[in-house]
């Protein structure tokens, strides 16, 4: 399973990587970016199973973060054929005002937004659960196809 983490905060990115590695082990390959430019490159080159996306991101490394940077990236990805659409997206932010606006946008795509808090494990538990869920789905997809029970039929 291919996971991309896009976050300009090195500490938060490293913590997310640790959580994903613990939950997914050797079955997970992780790519990193720290800006919108880096994220665009990843999404043009790779089909990502899980994108963990900071909501407030700079355009380029060293720039100030835009509070809607991650949301604008998702708008760009969903409207353009230049990018490969990630299977799942989790937004991650420590900013309360950003969380509220992102929750509505992410919910519209059936994606999740997690509130990052170093003092809490709730966000980490939810991220790990998502990784395990996607790994189970991948295992099912790669398993043998079976015929439906006789009392069920395909349309």
C-alpha cells in the first residue's frame, strides 16, 4: 500500500510516519512532501492509496503556509486530469479554525479530517485504524474471486 504524507511540520510528519509504520509494517511504502509543489509532483507520478494531508500548507518549501493550501490542492486534484486521484484522503490540522472549514469540504468527498494534538492519541488511533482498514481492503482485493451464494445474483 502506498501512503503519501504532505505536511510542512517535520515533527508532525515524523509522528504520522511512525504511526503508519507501526500500523502497516512492511506492507506500507511511505512518500513525503512538505509543500503544495511537492504534493502535486507526487499526485502526478503515483497512485496513492492514502494521502495524509496537512490543511495549512505553503506553496513551496520556505514559504508561509496558506490556511487553505490543502483544500485548494484537493480542489485542483478533483477538477484536473493531470493528477491521479488518491483512494482515501485524511486531512490533518492542529488549527481549530482550519479544522472547521476543512471538515465540510472533506465530508463532501467522504474523506476524513483529524485534529492533530500532541497531547492526545485520538488522532493517532484514527490514523492507525484507517491504515489497517485499507490494508484489509487491499488483501480482499488481491484475494481470489468467488461466486456469490446461489440465493444472490448480480444485476
